[in-house]
C-alpha cells in the first residue's frame, strides 16, 4: 500500500460521507498502518499539489477537503462497493461513443480511465458499453471533462448476431478480475475470527484498499451475463459481510480521536 493511495482508501471508508478531515487524524490512522508522520505529511502535500485535496485552516489546525472531482470518485467507489442491490437487469446496454480531437488527448485518456471505474468496457475503438453503468454518473463524467460536443451515449437493446458472451469477452478483462477476486478471498480466508481492535482496523483498511482496486477490472455484470464460474458478485457480498464484522471489531479505534 502506497501512502497517497492509502489516503484515498481512508477517505472512502472512514471519512465519507464527509469530505474533510484534520491532518492529525490522518496521521493517527496511518501510523497504525505503518506509515511515519513525515511520510503522511509528504503524501498529503503531494496530493494537495495535484489538486486532489484542498487545504483549509480552522483555528490552528490544518484540515484537508477532497476536491469535487475526487469526492465524485469516492462516491462511485462507495456506490459500487457498499450499495449493491438485487435490481433485475433491464436487458438494455448503456453505449457510449466518442470522437475526441487529438488536441484534447489528455482529457480523453483520463476520461477513459474513469469510464472503467463506472463499469464500462470497450469492444471496439471509441465504443464503450456496460449493462449496468449509472447514466447520471456518466453524464457527470462527460460534463466534468467538457466533452459534451464529442460524446453520445445511449440505452439500447443489442441485436447482434453473435451471442452476448462474446461481447462480454471482448469488452471486459474478466480474467484479471477473477484473479484479483481470488486474492481478495484469500485475504478474507486468512482473517482471524475475533480480531483485536487494532488488528481489525488494519485488516479493514487493507481489505477495502484491495476491494476498491478490483472495480477497475470487474464491470459489475448482472448474473445473466457473467461467465460460468465467475463469482465477482458473491465475492463482493462476502466482502460486505466481512467489512461489517471488521468495522464492529475496530469500533474502539474508529471512535478514537487524535489529540495531538
């Protein structure tokens, strides 16, 4: 776990739905994860320089608020990790196509990376598809990068001649997702049944850290489209149960406020 990436995990699991936290609290949490105070402060400083967090003063204390862009990313991760539901797939695909000028290449590349976070995959150049992506989040993402003139997206029924499993195979990296789920399940298998608060806290953060990374490979397919043997949804359901148990065990640490 790297310091800056761990900061994102802490905001995702321990700060959300708030977006602001005292630097002393971040140091307190991250020291429990094995990071030194200078390493934490350096990571926060670099994050501020990149515009990921915004410094604020409250009296003599320094606080850091997530930028609107990063808060949006945290919200999408939370939605996919912690707000699973059993809605039936409507049978329609969300399809996004774009023709972005070369002069906007940087925005286009960042845009594509975040499409993956929403659950989109690409079966062909310039074409992105998902059976479940949130359309409002898609609109927000397009608007953030100012790509409205170059992007169209649709909710449509697929009528291709080849079976849908072939589309899934071309569009998504499910082998990598399956490998990461195996690693996540192995981590959960190794957890003690009754961890002490300190151990539960560390395990909770590390587990959430690994789980959120899986989202860049698992598009959140409905059961009708998931390949045989792919158990991403079952793994995430197990993750939700283990996360709840670890949070309960770590409550003494979570309720603890840094005082220095």
